[in-house]
């Protein structure tokens, strides 16, 4: 039986990361049923509860196992005692590089050269890379690249970053994000959620929104504080409600974002028209099913955009993450964004109205584009044949 060590954000706190893991396990297992997945995680119970139907073994990244999250014995042992290492999601960046509670690149770069010496292949699987802004980040990334056999990205932007940095790298293939193939909750199960939360009662429709917890420090612009950003979002929501007479549904895919979500609502004068759902209560499949029911979605976190695209729901990107920009580009929606350089309620309303007024055409345009991206995401499993056959 072949062993695959899976490196990613597998804590269970982020619905997008859970979707990546769940869809990847399914896609690979369907092609190679006789494999064991060794999943690094800070929350083994979550992994067993939600993905126990697959052949898995958790690798706990916990202090009593000799780990400070991804730094320590468990990660090194998992990477050096396996047949294949898969690096998933967007875990190779150099923000907070020396903080193992936040950064994965520094830890992986320490072990990757030893994998190379032991002839253990490393494959980047439907992932993104970056941002890489500092010399020490570039040096660490080069160590990982030198140990890699194959880079399968989920966006062209990652390949362009490698070229821009003049990185030595192995063969690169541009595929897509595993989460696109999420199978949404539907039927009575979805109707029960809608009834419980009192959703979609307005015949004029509902617009989805999403914000995150670290607006000011991730963008590194210093232009907006969280308070400023949330005030702008709250005021923008009021303009959308006043103009379109719609309701608003905040879709939260990471519990740490709830504080900023409610801070945005605090600045709205239409609090009774706003609902909140999160992965604190619901699965990524549930949230995807709900995003199928909104008229359009305005999202900051990448995977709210990905879940929307999977359902052919028109969307707009609040442009903060390079990976969000990269994703929108892959589905031909790169012009539908709200820039951090122009966070003004009237401007935001104008951008939203452009998508709103063309939402039916946009939804139809997404169908063939997203269908192809879904195929590419699934087909990445076939590229592992030489390591698993």
C-alpha cells in the first residue's frame, strides 16, 4: 500500500481548506483505491469525523507529540516516512516567516532537502504559491522547489510568480482548485437549513457577502484599518439594500472572521435585513448549497468565490489575496473586483450593480468555464500515476 503525506491547512477551522482536503481525498481514492493518506493536522478529531470514510491516518501537530504546529518531529517524520508528499492549498508564502503557528514554508523548507536525498517525491497539488516578498522567503521556496518533482498549480499567477522570481523549478501544470468539485448539500437537508436560519424569504432576492479577520495586516498597505473597512462594508450594504430591496447573507468560512462580520453589521442601518451563516455550524457542502441560492456574491476569502463559481453564482472579488485574483482570472472574471485602493460605498455599489444587472448572462458564461476547471481539478490525480502505480 502506497503512503501519501498530505500537507495543508487541515485544522478544520477553514471551510475552504476542508473542501480542498475532502475533494482531493475523493479524487485520488477513485483512481488509486489502495493508498493510505497521512494527514498532518492540529485537530485529528475533525479529520476522523469528516473524512473517516477514506483510508486515512492523522499526524497530530500537537505539543505533546513534539510539535509547535508544523514545526517539529511529527511533520519531519511524516515527510521522511512516506512514498509521496503532497503540498496542497496556499501554504507556501513568507508572511510571518519565523512564526510556525502561522507559516508553513519555513518548516517545509527545512525538511524538503532530506526528502530529496531519500528520493521521496514532493508534488505541489492544485496549489497556489505566494506572496513571496522577502529574500529569506525566496531562498526557502527555492529549497522546496529543488526538492519537488512536479508543480500542479490552480492558477496561472503561480507560474508567473515562479518566473518573476527566476526560480529553478520542475515541470509545471496549470490545473484548478479541488474545492470546485464540492458536492453541495441539497434537497430536504438544505431546505431544513434555510428554514432554521430564516433565509431567502425576500422575493427580490439575496446578495451574499464575505469578509475576513485580518484586512489590514494581510494587504500590508496600511491604508485601511479593520474598523475603517467594516464601516465601509456596512455602509455599502445599506446602499445595496436601499437600491435593490434585497436581503444580505454573510457567508463565513472561518470562525475567526465572525467578529469582523458582526462589526460590519454594526455599521449597517438595516440589521434586520442581514443574516449570517458560518462553518462554525455548517459544513462546506452546506455553505456551497446556500451560495447556490443567492443572486450574486461579494467575497474576500477565496473559497467563498470558489464555492460560488462551483454553483455558477455570479461573484465579485474584494481584491486582497493574490490567490483570489488568480482564481478570478482562471474563470474569466478578473474584471469583477473591488480594489482596496477604492473602498468607497458609492463605488462599491456601482461595481455590484454592474454584476447584478448582468447576473443571468454571467451565470451562463460561467458554466463552460467552470466545467472545464472542475475537470482539470479531478484530472490532477492522474498525474500521480508514476508515484502510486
